[in-house]
C-alpha cells in the first residue's frame, strides 16, 4: 500500500511563470519504494497556513532519468500549488507518498514499433511527458504523435524539453502545438483542443488508427476527445485518460458490488462498517446519509490512504468484501474494477447495514 516518507527537495526550477518542477532526493533504502511507472503521480503533504494539505502531482521524469520530479502548476486560489510555487526551496523536506495511479504506459519490448497518439492540455502534459520520453527511449521503433494545447506559447510547460526530444527523435516523435490565445500560421493549429479539433487533427495528420491513445487534461476535454475517438471506431480498450480537473455535474455512478444485505438508506440509521488496512481491522458506525466511508475510517483512527478526495486519483481505492455502497462520482476506476467490487472510499456511502472493505486488495 502507498505510504508517506519524508523526502528532501533536491532541486526546484521554474518551468513557466506559473509552474515549477520539484525533484526529490530518494535515499538508497527507499529506491524501490519510489520506482515508478510512467504516468504515475506523487501525493505531497505539507502544513500550509496551519492546515495539513495533500495534493497529487504527476511525475514528469522518464524512467531513465534517475530522477523523481513532479510539476506543479499554480492554480487560482490553490493553497498547495501557491506554496509550491513560492515557498518551497531546495533542502526543504516534504512528506511524499510513494507513486500511485493507473494512467500508465510502460515501455514494453514486445510492443516495440507501435504508434501512440497523445492529447494533452496545459499541465496535463506532465504524466504524458514521462510516458512519451520513456517510450521513445526504450522502444527504438515506436513512434509517438503528441497534440499539446495551451493558451499561449509562454504557458507551454516543458517547451524546451519537448523541442529537445523532437530534435533527438526526429523521425519518431511528432509534436503539434495548438494555441487558443495566440494565432499560429496554420489555422488548423489555432483554437482549443476539443473533440472536434481532435477529430480533424486525426483525419489530417494520423489517418491510420494508432495502437494506443492517451488523453490528459480537464474533464470536458477528456470526455470530448474520448467521444471523438469512439466515433471514429477506436476501441475503448485502446484509450487511456486522466482528468486533471473533474467536470462539474457528472451523473452519479451507482455501484453495488454485492447487493447482499442492501437496505434503503433512511435518515438517522447507521451502518456497521469494517475496514482492513495493512491487515488491521477497524470497525465503526456510519450514518447512511452522512460522511463517506473514508471520513468515517479517519474519524475511527484508521490510517486510510487518500489524496484528492474528489474521485480522481484512486488513492482511496478499496474492495467491497461484504455489503454495498453508492459512489457519488468516479473519475478513476475502470468498469472492470467496479465490476470486481472496487470503490473509491472518498466517494462511497453505505447502502447496506453491514459493510466490509479491504484497502489491501489488489
Ligand atoms: S482520494 Fe482521490 S479518488 Fe478518493
């Protein structure tokens, strides 16, 4: 299971006016714990303004970089991103969770020669940077096409690093910048990277179906491009995506991995909940219409893992062993995981009198 360790900031550098990347020194004894698959993220934890805050940031290093580095873009009103962009310095110590996340694509010699198409918007480039770099380096025949949308040139994170990658892998890496706030010569490259634009770009620049598609950016962009790919007949299994900011108003996902003992939720009633974490069982009562399972577990003293609390990162994932829950939203679990009984505990409320969840399940 994921765990926090204290890591020292080895380096911090400005990537744009609004973003920095932070590299951590990893002691020899923790090298294995912090080895990562391209596309994964780290959750950072610090006390900011007297409050304990944790946020997830994707790793941007490639697997051969011998470095553990994340990028942090400042967001309006974002306390942690503001803190990271203005107060963190080399030598500081932050609590860093071991890598997590399933938006991954690892180099695989057996798949050398594939074509991967990626769509990224803004800071959505971070995990894609790690994946693209690792693929180009470790699969010598593989080709990558990256469509990268930003408002202005000045806001393009990793602009120099991407250009260097393009120079290094001239024949295998196609990089296409789209700008919505500045004009470029080719009209096709002006405007937002949305479903319609993606469909046009694919028709013009990638007429043959690729082997894998990656999408990372805001929720609406991800959903639009997924829909555009499906409309072109791309199988869902070829598409991987990660939301950086969940869309508003997404319908509730109802999940009932086991309907044994399911009862209608009534105000004032409580469920008896048990959670297994690192083999330790913690039991507590939780009102049907009250806090989510994760909050209940925390209040009962269990060391339940979490990061975003927004249904995006899956750090709080657990498997329902007995009973049933309803999830408010799910941006992280795949359909087959849900079918196997996995839920996001930060989004789950009990709908059965008895509920048992296993955080250790894989
Ligand atoms: S803590 Fe991120 S999905 Fe639950």
